[in-house]
C-alpha cells in the first residue's frame, strides 16, 4: 500500500514564507558585503563545486543547520551566535524558506531568505566565485 502524504512540500514552503521575511533578489544583492549581514548558503557541497558560490557567504549544509545554530550542540558554529541578520539561500528559494523558518523558530533573529536563490542571484549579476576545477585523480 502506498504512503498517504497529506502535506505537500509546496504547502510547507508556502507556510514558511508566511512566517519569514522573503527578500527580492534586488534587495539581497544590496546586502552582499555588509558587516551586519551573514549570507548563509545551505546548498549541498556538490552544488557549490558544480555551480560556484557567493563570495563571503557562510556555507552551512541544510542537514546541519539546526545543530550549527544550537549553542548547546557539540556541532555549534560561533558564526550563528553573532548579532547579525541571517539571510538564507539555496539554489532556487525553496529549501531556504524552510531553513529560515527553522532558524527563526529556534530563536535566531532577524532572519530572511532570498526568493529565487542562487539561480536568481546569478541571473541578477550578483557576484559569484566560479566553481573549483575538479581535482585530478591520482
């Protein structure tokens, strides 16, 4: 018998966007390089290697987010204890809505996420570090 999924991923993202601030790509690009803002890239490491990254963004794989935020966790990252605004992004703006919602529910504030994610960032001409060439196999 198949699983009976009662809540779609789309509805989870829509609910998250009702709870957290969503920034347009124009607003987000203006925040790049500011001392009071941390851009948090939650993409998988393979995505960064393949597609490049935003210079200066803090990389936190989505699967580690809650553990890196929690100061009581053995995986806590001091970056998340800074008194700054945390702006999350992923490839297209779906995972980052869920990540920003989780961070906000944990008490991290202020938080926001970028509509359209890294794809929109690149299209808008935001700064991008090219992907690293693959290491030669020895």
